[in-house]
């Protein structure tokens, strides 16, 4: 259990570490499918348990995430309405942003990135908490063209962040779609899933040719993430926007605590 497995494509992890990572991937799939933020579970586990450079954890995390997020997208598409034209446009710019972000992974000091994200997440959480009816129904705030411009621009920016780091990307996408565009939480989460698939693929377009993916581990975690994502999406579609909003606030709170701990321990 505590000795390296020695299996090709598993990065010299132990059996105990493998089981822990599979459990993390399952939980991450559930959380990510409901409202985003599965990276808060999966990526820290990989950083802790996978030997080697942090970029290996980032790349392996993306493979597992993209499979689960794709499954969640399909489940949402069957159970709720999606504005495919807007979603595909946003996904395209997010893909481009994620490729750029992945190429610069490690170039930006981690502390700077954490501070910026912490401020943004605190603002998101406070605004959502103080606006109890936010996202309960769909109330679009702009005409069609400004809405598409906003979604495309937001997708590129958040995609860049996902390529650089990733945790909380799904939550940022949901908040942009709810707080700025005017989607209901359920519809925002459905759209965010498709965009998140694109950001994961964008990062992998850089990570795979660079040889950063630990493939055996990534594929095993992908199966666990897929199972969790399918379950999470079904629950979200059945429970509706009010449930998604509650989970969103919990994920934001966890992200805030996680970032503060990282800042304190790295100081």
C-alpha cells in the first residue's frame, strides 16, 4: 500500500495514493457538475500525492476533468435548455485563452495569482449572498450582440486563468453568466460545463505535446470523475437553480478558505 506501484504511466505513486486520488476524482466530478469548482478537490490531491513537478499534476488534472465535464454537458443538454450559439462562441474564446494560459503556467508568481483570485472570489461570494434572488430566474441584461461580446470576452479571460491554474474556473463561469449576463443558475451551470470542456481541451493542447500528462493515472481518474459528474449533473437538473445556488456559495466559501491557507503557509 505504501510502496510505489511501479506501473508505467502512474508516476511512481503508491496504491494508497491511487485510491485516494480516485476518491478525490469522484467527489470532484460531483461538485464540478453541479456548479464548478471540482478542481478544489482534485488538483490539491494531485499536488500532494503525485511525485514530480507541479505541471504534471496540472496536466493530469485536465485529462480527468475534461472527461467528467463532457459527461456533465451531455446530461445537462438532455435536461435543460442551452443557447448553443452563445455557448459555442464563448467556448471558442475560452479555448484560445486556455491555450495561452497553459503556455505561461508557472511564469506568473503563485502568490500574485492567489491574491487576485482571492479578491475576485470574495467579491463573487459577497455579491451572491447579498442578492438572494440572483439567478433564481433568467433575466437577460443586454441585447443579443452585447451579450455575445460579454460572453466571448469573459470566456477568453476565464479560459486564460484556467490554463494558468484552474481551481474555481467553473464557479467563475457560472457567476459571469448569472451576475453579468442574467442567466438562471441552472442554465448558467449547463453553459459553463460546455465552456469548461473547451478550457480543459485548450490547456491539454499545450500539455499533451509537451509530455506532461501521467496517462495511466489520468485515465483511471477520468473514469471516477465521469461517474461523479454524471451523478452531479442529474441531481442539479432535478433540484433546479435554488439548489445550484446553495452549492455555489459553499464552493466559493471553500475556495476562499483554501486560498487564504495557501497564502499564509507560503508567506
